[in-house]
């Protein structure tokens, strides 16, 4: 299940969102030569990723920040940047450029802290913008719970785009992080589920003042939980069924 776009256009150019995407891509391109050698990549991540055991001993504290601009591969980068593009522009609209940048960084740091708390002695390098983007998703959920999101469903050879309200898509995503965080041993590496969940909850909490300034529940009543401006309209809401060749 992958979101591919929302029906919530932004009113101004999301320069911070575009800038964050550009920085993440640039950092990934700079890191590409290290991927040719496992030893070189481990040394690179050892210098710039977040390693919980090192942080716990007071070393490489900069990794709490720099890790949110590193990615473990092209698909990792592409997925994160897609989520940031879909949900980031609307939050930047509501918070302003400087406010959104501060919000993003704080969510990323909080996500790193949540992962650190889950397994403080892990020596597995942690990289990715997912925690900060989880915060963006949490804020989006509070402000636009009924905004429509086009989601690509993939089941074996069946592909279809369905339209879901943001609360359902984002709520399912958050629930999956919680359940996976409980079920998966963080010390074994893989996906940092608690970082995702921690970022999401931080973003939700940090967006409460914005929601209150707009009238809290009365804001929801005025907008019915949808964007406060005309929604985007798309001519197609599905992709063709793809069948195997005989």
C-alpha cells in the first residue's frame, strides 16, 4: 500500500520541502561511491549515522541530526521523498517556511530519541528521514483528517489506485509501526519502527498549537476535516489490471 498523491494542493511554493528533498538526494549521491565496498560504507555510516551505543556513551552525538539525511539505498530514498512530497507541502503552508523547517528537524531528533530508547546499546547504524517524515504525517493527520489520498494497492499481479481519507491511510501506517515495533527485536536491525512511531507522535503534538489557533474542533467543523481550499481533481483514480502473459 503506497500513497502516490493527495487531493490537497498547497497555496504557495513549498521551498523548504523542495529544499529538503534536494538535500537528501544530494547527500545520497555523495554517499554512492561508498556503496561499492561494504567496509567503506560501514566506515561512512559509522561516522555519520546514528549508532545508539555510541550516543549512549556520549560519542558521535552529531549522528542524531546527520542520520536523517542518509539513506541505505535508492528505494529507501525514493519512498521517503515521495512521502515528504505528498504531505510536506501542506504542513509548510500552515506553519510557514521557518516553522516547518524547525518542526521537521525536531521530529527527526525525537524519532532518533525514540529509537535510542528502544535499544540504547545497539551498534547497528541507523539512517533515514523516515522519523522526521513520520512527524509530517502526524501533523497532516491532525489538520486534514479527511483529505483524500490516492493509494496504490499491490496484490501479487493486481494493481489498483483507491482513494482513502487521510485518517485511514495514516492511521493504518501508524498502527503498523506500533505492531511491528512490539513484534520485531530492534537489536536485529532492519526497520526502525519506534523511530517512525516516535516521530509521528511528536509531529502530532507539535501541530496542536497550529490546530488550536485555527479554532480546534470548530476548524474541523468548518472544513469537515478536509482541506480549507478546493481539492485537486484527477481524471483517473485507478491503473489498469496487469495480467501475466500466457
